[in-house]
């Protein structure tokens, strides 16, 4: 999407949402711009705009994946009312193809940043991923640090879509060797749920 089209899209959305959104318009604009860096097929489960339940999002690389070997987007939302949380939760679960718990050690975990093959973390992940990995790749960590960093809890992680197709623009990046054979490159999109604190986190990762 061209910068001109992105700017026009942002202006229209902000105009339509300014009457009822409590999210800072500058943050809304930055989120919409960040989300547009990715193909729309990867972000269709994300909120079109940041909802009032939003409390933080993280983003790296976007569509210009030339400087790193991964792209990452995450939006955190926390609901005040259980019925609204359950409604959105059930809608998302109906689209999922795989579920794992954050405490599962045998899920295929992808780091949202580059690590050298010589590091201890890479070796640890390689042993786990090559010995007992199952299902589809998920992020190695769902970051809730924006406003409740002192809370430690488990969450259920769901995958909506995942494939070993490489979407990185820089085709010269080496395969990620700590991942199982067949998953050295690819993408995965999904969400995470926490029923205790009514949290929904939307995520995508490309490597």
C-alpha cells in the first residue's frame, strides 16, 4: 500500500472513530500505519482500530523485513466485563486451528528477534524443537509488560493460520536452525487468552 493511500486511510478511520474512541489519535494513527506494513491476510483477525480495551501494542520490522529476520505485531486488550470478553473470545476461537498452553514445553516456539546459533538459548530451543515439538509455531513469549508487568500467569495460545512459506523480503537471510525441519522459515498468526484477567492478545510473527 502506498504512503498516500495509507495516509488517506488513516485520516478516514480517525474521523469515523474520533467520536467514541478513547484511544489517543496519535497512537491510533501509528497502529494503523504499523498494521498496514503487513499483508492484510495476516492481520484480518486484528482490530481494525485500537479498541477502548487496548492497553498496549508492539511492532517490529513490518513489511520492510530487510533489516531483521523476523517481523512481529502484537496488540493487547483487557476487558472490564466478562460477557464482552467471552463474546470476542468465542468469535476468535471459532477461527483457530491449534491451541497450546504457555507452559507447554513441546510447542514450536519462535523468538521475535534474531539470536545467534552459538547462544545457549538457541541450543536450548533447538533441543526442545527437534525432540518433542508439535503443532504450529507460536511466539516464544507473549508480552504483557505494558501495565501489568508484575502479574505472572499462564495463558492459552491459539493459532489461526501458519505456513512454512517465506514472506521475508530479504531472501538471503539464513534459515532459523533452532526450529524443526520444514519450519526454518514461515509465518504464524493467532491470539492468546487469559480468562482470569479477561485479556486477549492478538499476534503475528514472520521469520
